[in-house]
C-alpha cells in the first residue's frame, strides 16, 4: 500500500471504540473466529496450520517480527467492521476529511504565470464528496496514484481554485509526497 491508502486506513482506525487484542494468542483466536478455521488463518498469514493451533492453545506466545506485523495488520483489517463502516459513511456524507500533507505541487496554468512545482505544506478540509470518492476508490482496489489524483483534484478545487472563485484553468499535480495524514 501507499502513503495515502495507509493514511486512510489509519484515519478509520481512529474511530475504533475498543483496542485490538494485544497478545498474539488473542489475535490468533480472533482471526480463527473471523475466518472460520485455522487453515484459512494459516493461509492468510503464510504459516502452517499447526503454528496457528499452537498460538490458539497458548503453546506459542511471541511471534517473530514479520509474523507479528502480518498478524496485527490482518486483525486491524477485520476489527470492528460496523464502526469502520459508520465512520466512512459519516465522512462521506456529512463531515468530509482533513488532509495534512507536505508534497510537491505542480501546475498547468495560464501563460505568464509560474508553473514550477514546489514543495508545500497544506492542511485542508475536503468536503464529503471527495471523502466518498477516496473510500470508494480504495475499496475498488485503486492504485496509490489514482488515490493521489482524487486528493489532488479535491485540493485543486477547494484550496487552489477556492471553490471556483479563481484560477479557472488551473490543473494541479500532486507528486513527491513527503508525508500525508488524513483525519475524519
């Protein structure tokens, strides 16, 4: 995943009402329950079925780093689906999102104006329609560049064009993302 997709996931995780299970055994038991069996969990994590059974039984307690990371990622992906859905729906219908980023913005503008790309730090609220488009594109498996294009369009319309009040022919490119943080 890319920076924007990770930031979208992190923003939704901020809406969780309970923390994810802490221990490897509890995380493993949760995944076994969600995926309905140890075999499916083993396939998702890339380990043997017996290894999963040992974590569930409490015989193994500390996974190696890469397994711990995969385990946590899979649990977060499935944790509190109704809360996740409600947070996305609220952002997509009423609240919108706030993007905080430092990236290079380039322009295609009218002759006589500067179109040199430069590094900018922006914190901008985007309306619900852009949040809806970002979440929908993410669910459909959009690439990082497609997500960045949607975000660039939102920043172009809201920040650079001031909702259509100026810079009518301006087109914004969103490249070289140093960091991007999204809040619901």
